[in-house]
C-alpha cells in the first residue's frame, strides 16, 4: 500500500474515532455516568491498548535492562517520598484522582 494512501486511511480512521468518542460520551452522560469515571475509563482503555499494541508490534520497547531498574527504583522512591521527607510524611505530589476527589464541589 502506498504511504500516501495509508496516511489518508489513518486520518479517516482518527476523525471517525474522534467523532464517535463524542457520541459515546453523550450517551454515557445521559445515563448519569460521572465525567470523572468516563475519563478514568478512557485512560485505562487507552493505556491497555497501547501496551497490547507495543507488546505485539514492538516488544523490545517494553523490556528493561538491569541499569533501567535502578533508574526506575530511584524515580519511584523520589516520587512517593521526595528527598527531605520521611515515610511518615505524605508526598506533595498527589495522584490526579485524589486531587479531583478533594476538589469536587458539593459532594
């Protein structure tokens, strides 16, 4: 398949999915689904689809070298417990779901 035709097909597919997403969101809102829940569903489904796609198409991108484990450990340790804080003190960085839960007005 020529690259230009493939590009047009991908653009057509993206616009179709974009339009479909609005219709599906409106349906769920009419069924009294919270926007926060819908966002969580969208993020979870897209993350799962991305991991499955990468696993099937580019499995090497999901592999970690031994040196990467040390970087990951350092990142997660500093994210959860920034330097200067002990395990008894909460992190200043909160997950977005927690922030949204605390800032929802009237609930």
